């Protein structure tokens, strides 16, 4: 049913990319691949440890390499990290190599979902809300640029969001549409 090579999830931290992605992958018989998880497996270091030792720039370099490697393959549901869209080459690849779903979430919901998470280095700060608002302002145009479809996940459980996406993807794919 899916005319695209891969199904690629983009969106900010806490939007539900992993939880929804696993369910969607199962629903469509796609292999679930989490780019952050691939980085951890490849480097043998957690994301916070990587940020500590090679900085955000070093992390982004590994993210770029792994994303390019993963997107050579097909038949996958690829869950990307929230900052993957910062890099123009990543954005081009994401558009070229799959049908792109942007999972949206408000800053209030992000704070509830990942505000206390220790595994996200960018949130290990006093003012998480401000950081999340700044990231959102900077990245929203980038998500918009690559998205074929978007869904607000604030009021949806992962199962509800998955059901909504299955319906909307079926409609879009039947019409052969690409843009959101
Ligand atoms: C980041 C998001 C994280 C992870 C890293 C940086 C970001 O992924 O890649 O901590 O820049 O927004 P999730 O979006 O899966 O939390």
C-alpha cells in the first residue's frame, strides 16, 4: 500500500515518535528503526555520554552518518531524533527516501512527557520550558519543509495516534499524494 520507500517520523522530543512508530511499523509490516538507538548501538555510548564527550556537534555528525546509512535501506519505519532536521543534507535525504510524518506536540505536553527525562541532554537545564520553546520556534519551519503529513499528538494515546495515522495514510496513499 505504501508507495514510498520508508515511513519516516520526524518531530520534537516527546511527540511520541518511538511509541507511535513501533505500533505503526507493526501495523504496516515495516522494520522499526530508531536512529538514536542505532547511534547508541554503534558507538557503545548513551546519548548523554556522547554529548558529554564529543559535544552536540560530535553527536550530530554521528546522527548524520547513521541516518544516511539507515536510509539506504527500504521497508523501514524510521524514527528520527528531534534535531535530525537541522542539517540540510538530512532534510534532503529524509524527503528523498520516504514518506514523512511529522508528529506535533505542544511545549506543555512535552514538559509533562519528557520534562524529567535524564536521557535528553538538551533538557538537563534549569529552564526546560524556555529551551523547548526556542527549539520549537527554530525547528518548526524545518519540520514543515519536509513533512508529507502531520498529526498533533497532545490529546492522543500512542494507540489512538496510530489509528488516526493509519486512516490518514491510507487516504493519502490511495490519492497518491505527497505534500502535507
Ligand atoms: C534531540 C532529540 C533526541 C536525541 C537528542 C537530541 C534534539 O531524540 O536525538 O537528545 O535535538 O531534539 P528524541 O526526539 O527521540 O527525544
